[in-house]
């Protein structure tokens, strides 16, 4: 990422109304870090930045941060903005929808910032297109007003917590994370039974970060009842270190 530049020195290229911001930085996505053989369309890219200019020139909530390619604004979602990460730097974690993420050449976008009166420029639903049925960052207070865990997609599959308190919100791989501490209260997050979460008849994926200890066949994530079939499920076993994925269409379960 380049140093901050004043917009009065930029060329005529860029997104509409870029001059409502005072500054911009160029962000280069190294194509060597992108898997695949062709461009990825509308791909959500995660960036994490420690930056002194964001500390000095951005609103405390990060509302005046936006991203663009050479012609248009890009949908983004701020997962974390800590303006006072330390005495000199802010910390930004954001997801950005990249229209064409290249595998053969570097992808270059710009981050614009610096407008003290601007309202939020985020559009989480635009970051996660219709292929995403639920995206939960788990950074909210688990003891807040239900539903506590917000789904960033347009499906609004928000999750309601059970038997969780503020101490269960802990640092995670990206930002927040929930500590399911393995007591007998059955800590959980219930994201409902909307049809958008059904497995369907084609391919689908379920992904997450987790860290575990001291549990025998603990459930990680899934949908559907064990005794009724028609479900998908991820679980793990210690101390064997096994991870089990199960798909059950109410006929013969397939277990990996």
C-alpha cells in the first residue's frame, strides 16, 4: 500500500465524486497470492491495515472510508475500525467486493478517506452476493438484544445466542470470536430455519475458523436435526484431532 496522497494531485480517472474525499491510497493485490486459472468475479477480499494516516484523517467510526477501482465505487464492509489502535496508528479490517480479481496480473484498487461530515459508505449486502446464504463475523456482544449475531447477506439469517455473556466475546482469527466454553448449558447460536440455508440439490460449502480443546465430538456448525435427517453438519473430536463432515438427505448419510 502506498503512502497517502492528496486528491488535488490525481488524474482525471477514478470513480464519480472522488473529490468529496481529501486523500487516497493505492492498494495492490499480488496475483501470486490468488489461486485459480482465471479471474474471480465479484470476489470478497479481506484486507487488514495498520496505518497512521487513518489515525490522523478519518472519523472515529470509519464512516469516511471507501474503496474504488479506476471507474467505480466498490461495495465494502468494515469488520473492524479502531482509530486509536495505538498512539500513532489505526487498525482497519474490511471486506471489499472486487469485480475482477486477477490471477495473472496484480489487481489495483484505491482506498479513499478524509471527510469529517460523511455518513457510512458501507454496503455489506453488496459485498456478499446471492451465492452467499449467510455470513456471520461473530464480533457482536453475545448478551445484547436478540438477534445478536448479524448476517451480512441480504437473507438476514441473524443468530440468537443462548447461554452466552459478554466474556464469551474474545479475539478471533480476523476480529471477534465466540467462546463456546463446553459447559452443560449448551452454548449456541441459533440462526433460524430459513429455506435459504437449505442444502439444496447441488454443490455448497460451509467454512469457518475455529480453535478447540478438551471436547469429545463437539458440534461446530450445521443445520437440521440429527434424528430427523435432512441436514449438514461439521463436528470435531479430541484428542484424536478428527474433523467430521456429514450430509444427510434422509436416506443414507454421507460422512467424511
